[in-house]
C-alpha cells in the first residue's frame, strides 16, 4: 500500500492510525497493537508519519525510522487546534504534521533518554528531601523549637535535639524524628549516587566537557541540556533555544503596537531553573570572571535590578551553550567594549 501521510494516536497498548492520500482523502483507518503497527508499517510506502511527542513516542519513532520512514513528533498543544468536532486525534495529527510552519520535536536517542531519566529521578528525590526538611522544621516549630534557614543547620541540630532530655519530647515524637532523620540520610545518599553518575557521564562526554567550560554551567546543567536538546541543531539560533526555555520577554501585540512583558516561562522549567541558578552564582562571583563578562555585568547592575541581570545573564549563558553545541566549538570568553 502507498500512502502520502499517516497520523498515529499513541496509547499504552492500543494505537489508532489513519492514512491519507495526496489529496487529503482518508484511505485507511486501523486499530492495532504495537506489534501489529510495526508489522503494518514494515511493508508500507508512506512519505511522512506524524505522532504526538508523548510517552513512548521516541521509542516508536526510532523503530519506524529503522524501517526507512520519515517520522516527525509534534507537541500535543500544537496538534489540538486541528481537532474538529468530536475527539479524533489521529485525524488531527495527520493534518498537523503536513503544516509547513509546524514545530517538531527531535527524536531522542537512548543515551538522551537515559540522561533524562537520571535527572527526573534525581529531581524527585531532591523535592522529596526538601519536603521532609520542611516537615521536620514545622513539627519542631509546634514544640517551640525554631531552626535557622538551610538544610545544614537541620543536619547539625537534629541529633542534639534527639538526645536532649531537657526538651521534654515524648518518646513517640522522638521515634518519629529519628525515622525522618533516617529518611533524610537515605535520600541524601541516593542523590549523591546520582550526582556521581552524572559527573562520570559529563567527564566521558566531549560535548559536556565543552559545556562545563561556560561559567555557571556544571555537570548537572550540561547533561540536562544534552538530554533535552541533543546537539541543539533543531534551533536555528541561540535566541530560539532561550525562547524555548522561556528566558525571553513575553509579548502582547495588538493593533500593531508591541508590548513586552516579563519572561514567558514557557518550555522546559527544569532547564530554566538550572540556568537561572547558574547565572546567580556567576553574578555573585562576577569579579572573578573574564574582563568582558565582568564589565558587562557591572554596567547592567548600575542601571537595573539584580534579578533582571540574573535573567539577562541566564539568557546569555543559554546562547553560549547553543553555540558550543550546535557549532561544535569550545567556549571563548566574551570581549566587551562600550555600553551594555
């Protein structure tokens, strides 16, 4: 069978697909399992296959590419406008994948998915550790015990609180605190193990080594960026990558009048947070940076708020990262002259 385009609506075990000819007429509809789908497409001549970028899409995309098909993944929110009347996602997918201005998601390699899994599990453990710390602090506050901000103060004072008999804490409450302390220690050990894996990966990956030469970009940020965008070739320029991360001004334009807002905060919030944290650390040590970067930061600080400077620096770091990845170059310190 020869088709022009196929739209596949992915599921856990059941897949729906629709095939269109060059005129847009529906030629075939099928409901099949994963094995049946790959068997069907193996003997099929089709110019384009479209799917939503959801769970399992990257695996299936690689499998279809191995069969010789051209596969494109699309964000689900960009497919939604093509849904007509009743819910028929596969028809909308087949229509959307043919649009010339549609934005597509690069298919991730197994190495990228492995890195992405490391970061997602590590982030969940970090969030869980923060939740446990906050719970311990709130429980102690109910007993009139306040601790300074910071996890290090809790780590130092919690053993003393457990051993201090003059605090008149009940035995059941001490057992509870001991269990929470044990949970914190287990989470810390898991996070440290993941950090070692990430650092080893960064040392073995040449692209990560080049990224870590950029100020504010460490092994965690470098591996997270590669897991998300690969070599960043899907972005035509650095600004598109920073826009994808939401580190550019939002815009509201009407009647030909443009109004710039705060940062859009679109896209990958995990990467955005990592680059913002990296920019903040660079700003705190700005006097130790290259003269061009240090001078640029000094002029920005002279005329705007520190938080605005942090976001501007994060934007610059993202653009530098794009150049290092996409152009396969090493980091060169910026040369700055004149006003920012």
